[in-house]
């Protein structure tokens, strides 16, 4: 297991993609739902979009927008169960049944859908409502999805960047929630897992730990793990009351890992405890102060600094996670706004060796531009959803360090910020499901000759 992605560091140094994994040139392909061109794909691949924002779920309620993180589970009779986030911010009111909402004023949450392998929706409806800024999360092997709130909004803190009135909110936000695939969520936050700008969650079955990323756009972010009081594989759920910890580099307090790294960078790590994972605020501090409160506890003890940690996935004892703006600014590139001046890093934490390794650092925006959500393919390659501004791609990173283009998003009229999100392979690996996060949003099922390339 020490071998995966051993070629990635040299690929980054060489400054571009490596041959061998590519599926071939991308060309415009019509959506089987309505004939419109929404994706550019390699020859032989097809797709169908489904469940766009505003369309009714099969339960009759309207589908919210800003489709984001997602996971696929095996459903009955060859179908797939998808649990999908909706990253809706602001006190805009909950979708679905208000009586089940965690906070009736908040518009985010999750939807659960039963779909065929070619994107036909059989059943769909809300599964968690009244949360906010549900960005990504992670699938759990006992049959649930952990959804993450990327905010600390609430009536006890000042308004965030959007200017929404936090006094309209009834509950504190910034937590993770568990959503079973076969039942409605309890809408109970796991408060001991922290109140911060959560992004993704990845479960390690050997230790029972849940690894958590933080996307704190304007400030340093941290890499965390939550140690539940009982192993979820035995209890079949994530219990509150556990311990939250934050990664630090051994012997190098406050190591700045957001900066450009040498090829093959590797660090021994340790973990520091967060004594107050769910701080109680008084005096209505600014959102900028509140969103750093948990991470500051770790950094005061020497925790490492990252830039915008987003996607995370567990694969064979390794937690792969993405630093969206990590790395050095390449010649010819403009530094992005926010904390971090690069175009992206991929990191790997080896749970057995307790070492952190740099898997890939983007040599420039034309090769990899602000990676966000990630998943693994049946071959063990990483699927990277980009959050860039000049074209938006799904890209692959193979175990040999080959990076390649798989899909390009046709620009969405009136929404230059539209991006890929929530990529996940369905059972058996025949279909790749992925979302477009935009002001509206929709989901895709993509299929084709996967064997021809790196996925």
C-alpha cells in the first residue's frame, strides 16, 4: 500500500499531464434528456441530466438549487441510491416539510434519490432540511451519508459574506449531520465534531475515526479527525460526545503547508486536542472571528496551516484530501483571492504510518485549476472536480501520476461560477454520477468505455 501515486510528484515537477491515461479529445455531446449540449466528453461516452433545481421531487416538493457533494449506494434491483447536498446559504426558509427542519429559516440540506444507471429518477425527496451551506461530506460503510455545513452562521454571530440576516436563524450552524440512506435524518448535529466551516468527511474503518476538512476561504484551514465514543461500525451510527483533534507536523509547530512544497514532501504528524469544539459565543462576535474559533485552538498548540481543504476520500487506509488553493503561484498565473496562492494540492494521510505525503501540486492553472470535490475510480485513480474560472473540468489523477482531462462543462448562461461537484461512481463502476453546482444546478449520469483510460 506504500506504492499508490508514487509517480505523481515527478509528474507535477515535469509541468503537465503525462501520456497513457487519456481517453482522447473532448467533444460536445448532447444530453439524452433534452438534446442540449451541457458536457464535452471523449468519444464513446454518453450522459443524461436529471433532477434540475425547481423541478418537483417525486414527493411533490420542489428541488432546491446549488447541488453539491454526493455519494452513491447500492439500491434494490440494480438501482442506485444517491444522497446529495444542497449548498444553500442565508435565512431563506427551509425546503420540504418545515416540521422536520433543523432550523426552519435555513435553506440547505440533502435530497435522497433512487435512480437507474442511465439517470432515470424513480423516487426522490428531501432527507434533511433546515441546515445551511451543505457543501460536501462523505459516505459511511454502514449505509449513511455525513453532510457538512460550511459555515458558522447562527443567531449568536454576525452576518457572513452574503449579508444575510443571522438574527432570523433559530439554531447555530457549522456542524456535521448523519443521513441514513433508508430513513429520514434525525436532524441532530454531532456537536463534538466541531463548529467550523466543514467541507468533507472520510471514515477510517480500522480506527473508527472520521477525518474532516475545513474550507475557511479567507483564513488558514485545518485537517481534523473526530474520534467517536464508540466505533460506528459496531453501533451503526456516529455518536456525539467524542474527541476532536487537529493535525500538526511533528517538530514543526504551525507548519505552513499551504505554500509550495518540494516534490515528494512527506511529514511525520501528531494530533492536538480541541478542548472546546462547540464554542458558545457571547456579544455577537463578527463572523470572521467566530469562523476561526475552533481552528485557533489547534493552531495555538502548533497545528499545521492549509489552504481551503475541500474534498476528502478514504481508499485502502489512506485519506486523500484536496487543498484547493495550496501551492506556489505558477509563472503566468494570477494568485486567487483568499488564503492560499496556488492552483491546488492533493495530500495523502497514511493512517498506518501516521505520515502525511504530498501527492500532487498543480504546476499551473492549465493543468489543474482549483480542485474541489474528489472521489476514487474502480482502478483507484482520483476524480477531481475543478472550481476554476477559465473552463471547468473533471480531471483524473492516476496512481502513476498521470493527470488527464475527462469532461468539460459547457458554460452555463448567466452563471460564470458554475462548477462540477459531487462526483461518485455507482455500484459496479458503470456510471459516474456528478452534479453541477450553480444558481440552479442539476445532476448527471455518465457512462461509456471506462476501460480505455485511467478511470
